[in-house]
C-alpha cells in the first residue's frame, strides 16, 4: 500500500495527465491566461477590467496587457463607462463569442468523453473531493 507522499505524487501526475488533455482544446495562439480570460468573459459577460484581473488573480497591469493582445487579435472589445471614464469594461466581440461557443461545445464533448466511465455517484464523490481541495486552495490565498 502506498504511503501518503506516494499517493500525493500520484495525484499530481494524474492532474498533469488530465491537464494536458484540457490544454489541447484551446487555440494554440492563445496563452492559458488569455484563454482563461476569454472563458470568464464568455460566462459572465462584459466586466470592468479590475474584475477580470481579480477573477484571474493577476495585477491590473498584467490584465491590461493581456486584454490589449486579445483586442489586437479581435477576440475582445474594450469600452469606457459613460458615467466614469476611468472605468474600462471588456467583452467578447461577436467573432470572439462565436469562437468561444464552438470551443465550449468542443470542451463539453471532451469532458463528457473523459468522464464517460464514471457513474453519477462517482462524479458526485469526485466533485465533493475536488471542492474540498478548491476550498483549501482558496483559503490559503
């Protein structure tokens, strides 16, 4: 029977193997951070730049540089608030939304295929365990 350290090493390797599969779904011209920003905008809609930075856990300067590249490549638009010109909001362009819809559908199919061997009970247990890990990660910030 493996000890706790060996089990944790195995968990890390499994996460790596799964992560490799998930990374294949995004456009190779995008960084993982850019793809994460696009997912946030796809799911939440237009957001102030500060909120995007907060969701990504990065500085406002880093978010601004990332969004600059996404604007330049046609994925997102940037706009200033009418009431407060200091507030900059970002949202997907129509082309960006179409591309993200296709990517999200492909991602859903990939996830369904990857988790096909698991029963609903298995998935419920897995989700419960991963939630515990996520809560621990978030409490350590």
